[in-house]
C-alpha cells in the first residue's frame, strides 16, 4: 500500500534525541487513519543513531538510509525526500522543534490547492515557546533578509525545519537540488518559486533546541556564500 504520508528525519549523531523523537512521531502516526512511513536519512553518524533507528522502527513501515561520511543536512534531506513513496512528504528536524501534530494543518492545505507548505517562525501568528539566543535569532533574521533580496520573494523564514510537499513536487525540487549544507532550504524555496509551484508559508509552534548543529560563525558564512551561488547553480536548468 502506498503511504499517504512519508516523514523524513535527517540525522547526524542523534543517539540521545532520536529515540524520544521517533516514539513521538510513531505514536502520532499510529493514531491517524492513513498509512505512513518514517525515513531516517543519516549523514554519516559515528554513534549509535543507526542501530537505534533500526531497533525502534522494526515494527513500523520505514527506511533507514546511510552514507559512510558526513555530507551535510541538505544531502541527507535530499536522499530521504527522493526515497519517500508517500503521496505527501514531510521533512522535520530530529529534535522536533516544531511538533509533529502541526503536519495535520499542512496536509489539509496540500490536499487543497498547495504544492508546498513551509513552517515559519516569523509570521504574526507563529508561536515561539522557546526562543533561540539573541545572537542566533538576529543572525537568522539578517540571513533571511539577504535571501529575500537575492533568492526568493515574500518568504519570512526559509530555515524552519518543517516543510511538506506533494510527492511529485518534492521529487522535482529535490531532484534539482545541488547544495548539501544548511542553505538547501533557500535553494528549495528558490526553485519552487522559479518553477511556479504553489508555495504557502504558515505559522507554526516552535521550541528551540539548545543542541543545534549550526556552528555560530562558520556555517552562516558558508550559507551566505551558497545563497549567492544559487542563481548560477540553476541558470541552465530552469
């Protein structure tokens, strides 16, 4: 049976957080009337992430994808999205900063007239229950302003790790994606707008995790460089 929903979770050395997150996602999905699958797309973990994922998901429809070395979050998400078989495909961070229950609203919008629905921490109705520290929050706002000026229009928060797609849309967008790092979100939004997909940004509940993998200085600089390359990366394929 084709799943109605695939949930893609990128991981990298997540042995501490992943068990609780997988239990939470499975508990939610088991209470739904539709078929589903969970895809753990690992990015070269050196701890027990893979073994725990296999053990916890053994009685639930799943895939566990692995690579021998760390490639970046964008690479892990791309592999998971392209492997997903559901009619709708959600990717969510392993820390579940946005509660999995939020996907129910997204699915209603996708069953209507949307191709892509992305979560946002920056809209008036967004509910930020635990904030990032001042530096990270400020850097995020500045980064999004730069991305708005260069890569996309009208999106207030491209980096929230909670996005849902129709399967055909996901496979098209992630099939074109080239960036392996954290800036892949900007690339996906850029591609969605460039290709004319119907994309909607909606407010979500969000609770910051203090175990972010983003390095405060180096990663934002690399992300900025990636954003400035996006147009050139796709100049010949759109």
